[in-house]
């Protein structure tokens, strides 16, 4: 699964570039498109832009691949509104980040996600990323939520492998634990994870798809080989705050304009050189 960037041009969503990215991912073997997550700069999209991006991705994907729409918010009523809008747009499910800035208790997290799940029949994937949100959703809370019928998985980006293991131990067997840390994709797979929502897949969708195809076939060795080959790219994707490096990389590859929404700013000169070198080494430039 790819955590899609949102291309901008002259301050507006670059709809033509977004459609081209969707086509590229469909052709490259990506299984699921994930618009309007962290990588999609959802925090600085207007509500109208947010819904429009989801509609474009659904329309362009044309049911060739599934769409997991980012619909999380720090206000429960807003997450419900975005979830219902995603359903109306034709998304196959929603990705729901833990409410940020509020720092809710574990009970608050449970009640938030329960309310979102009850507001729409769409499958819900939880998203735990404490480095972004200032709250860590504990395995016991994930397990409680996993008992709700349409809460089907969690994108785990805590960076804590022991926490990943505990979630897998506590949750129902059909509950999907998904890597949210590209550098830990292989380790999470070996512990029972079933997929990734990847930043790096924005620039190497075919290789990312091949890695997980090997995993699904049971060939951990070949999956690990691709993982090691991709590690230099995983590292440079996080030289600065995501999605600054991945957007810079896509711009260097001629896929999008290098444009961000403040308070995000262009990559530094020093890190740009490191990024270019890694892309050249991989044969992307």
C-alpha cells in the first residue's frame, strides 16, 4: 500500500499529476492507494481539497486497486464527517489516525474510534504514530477495538517491535497488523505483519510490490533481499520531515512539482545532495 503524496501546483492540488501518479501505481502493482494520510499533507488540506483528492483517486483507480482513504482528525465529529464523505466518494475503507494534540486517554481513543466505526459500514484501519500525535495507542486498546466488526487492522508506526508483537498476540487472528515504518517492514513481516503503508513506495512502487508478493508466497529470503536493497532509499526518505524528501525525490524524477504547504519547506541543499546520490545509486535518475 502506498501513502500517496498530494501534488500541488501554484498553491492548488495538481489534479493532473495526481491522476498520473494513480495510473503509475496501478500499472506498477501497488495493491492499495492511501490518499490524504500524513504523506498526503492532510493536515494542511482544506476539507474541500481533502474530499476532492479522495474522489480523484477513487475515480482514477477505477476499481483496479482498492482505496483506503485517510479520514482521521483530532475531533471525532470531523473524523466521522470525513469518513462519511469517503464512503460517498467510493473509498473501500478509511485510515484513522489517533487524535493529535488532544492527547486523549486510552479510553478516549477507544470511544473515538468506536464512534467512527459506528458512523459508517466502511472497514477502518487504525493508525498509531506517536511521533506525530503525542499519544501512543497501547496494544490492549487496539485489542479492544479489534473486537468491533468493521475495525479490521492497524498501521503501526510506533517503531516499537515489542509493541507490534503484543498487538499480534492480543488481537483476533484476522486482524491485520500493517507496518507504518519502511525501515522495519521486514522485521514486522517476520513477526506476523501482513503489509505496509509505505512512503518509499511512492518512488519505487514496482519493487515494493515485488517485496510483498514474495512475502505472501512465503519466500522471506527474497523479500529480505529486496528490503536490504531498498534500505538506502528508506533512510533518505526521512532525512527531513516526511513528505519533504519523498516529494523532492518525485520532483527530481519528473513526477510532480516540488511544492509544499507551509509550514513545510523545501529540502535543504545538503540533504538534497544526499537524496540525489541515493536516487542515482538506485538508478532512478
